[in-house]
C-alpha cells in the first residue's frame, strides 16, 4: 500500500514537471552545465595527479643536478664516486636524458637511456604519441636531426605501452652510444645523478651533505616533486573553477528562485491538492521527488558528459589551462579513473542542497489552508 502510494505520487510528480517543461528544462540545462564543469575539472585534475603518481612511483629518492648561475648543466660522472661514499647512500647512477624539438611536427620529445634492456645501437623504442603522429610502427625506419643538424636514422624496436600515457607518450629510448652522438654530451658527463637511499628519514640529511660537498649542485627529493605536482594541479583546477564561476552564479540564482518561494501556478496546484484530500506529507513527498528527479537527472547527465569529455576527448575544453605544458606536446588520452570520494562530494554539494530548497517553500504553502492558498 505504501509503495503504491509513492508510485502514484511519483507519477503525478513527473506529470507536473512535464506541464512546466519550459522552466524545468532551462533549470535542468543550467544544472547539468554546472555539474559538467565541476566534474570535468575534478576528473581531469585527479587523473593528472594519478598519472604523475604513476610516473614518480619508481623514481629515485634523490636526483642531483649540476647548476651554473642557477641554470642546469651536465654533471661530471666522477662526482658520483664521492657522493656514493656518504653514509646511507645505497647506489649512485649517472642518468642520460634530454629533450628534442621536432621542427616537422612542432612537438617536444623526451630522449632517455634506460637503465635496463636498452635498445641496441641504431635502434630506438618509441612512445605511442610519437608513433601516432609520425605513423610509424615497429620495424620502420625513422630519422631525427641531432645536435649538429645532421639526421640520424633509427630502426624502431618496439612501441612503448605503459600504464601511464603521460610517462611514455613523448618518450624515445635509445642506447648510450646513440644518445651521446645525438646530443653531443661528453663521455665523462651525465645529465644528472640518481641516488637510492637506505632510510627515508635521511633524505634531507644526505641532500644537505651533497650540497656542502658540491655547492653548485641541487639535490631534489622525490617528495618535493610530488608536492609540486599536487600544488600546481590543485592551483590550476581552482583557477578554472574561479574563471567559470559565472556559470555557477547562474545556478545559484535558479536555486535561490526555488528557495524564496513558489510561483502562483504552483501555489494554486498545492491548494487544489489540499482541497481534494492530499495531506501535507503527501505534498512534501511530491516536492521531494520533484527536486530529486531534476537534481539526479542533471547530476547523472553532468557526470557522464564530464567523463566523456575528460577521458574520450582528452578534456578538449580545459586541457590548455589544466595541463600547463606547451601545446606542442603530443596529444594523449588519460587512463580512465574516477575517485568515488570526489563523486560523492560533488553529489552532496549539488544534489542535496537543491533538493532541500524545493521542499522548504512547499512546506510553507502546504501548511496554509487550501482556500487561502488558492485566493
């Protein structure tokens, strides 16, 4: 009996919404737009942070860079022998990596000599983004101009496939011999030094000792890089929300219209329902289902559209602001991932307040005598 009663109320609620489809349609459109914007920013920012965490998951605890007047310089490989004697340092490894600008496609690529299973001389492993933009596959030949402007031909050993597209999309792996020939870096120098440390609580102490040993070095701890990513992406997402606050203001105006009172037509409808025997609880239930129907529809539409926007179109609307890197970067798709805690927070910030604002004015009208309401 109770279920049947609720079904009848729900059926009447849907009919009432359709009778005012103009106003409710405009409200639904604005509501969906607000949820879409907020969900897109949250999804994209969280996906980027997750990509960054995957990138840094296996990163060295400390990276030592050589600087000259505050600018990055190659570091002598011999410095690693002395740094390796610091108590608590397990290993020191020179690392070779850098960037290459492709003038043909106007994109920046990352060059790196892998520590394990490097390609042989004359061979490279290619990131999926470069493979896609060049139309190159395993076994094909591809050429890149070196530091002296002379093109070097390479055979593609394989196309890189990783859990993180941010990690491998623009990556080129090659042998040490090919890298030194391509970049012109001397045999006794490296891009930087990577350290493995026994005790995480000693990171700061070891970094301080390295700075005292070589004042023109800059030790960078992995935790500092993670904090930088979180701060940058968090700041950019906040900036986007502020810029798009005009749309949020439109939604607040709509919600305020609901909270400040009902239209004459809605008041007359409540008076007629009271006159034919509806109880106050029935009217409140009707308004609850009305608010729930609109808010849930807008929430689901907004979240679905945001998911498609972020993970299928690479967040085409917001990517230039939220990514923050050069637009020359090869396009890639983020790995689909949703934090349900964020979805729940978004739900309680958008659905619950609107549903409540539809009930309060209805309760005021439902407690007045039917003839007074209709007059």
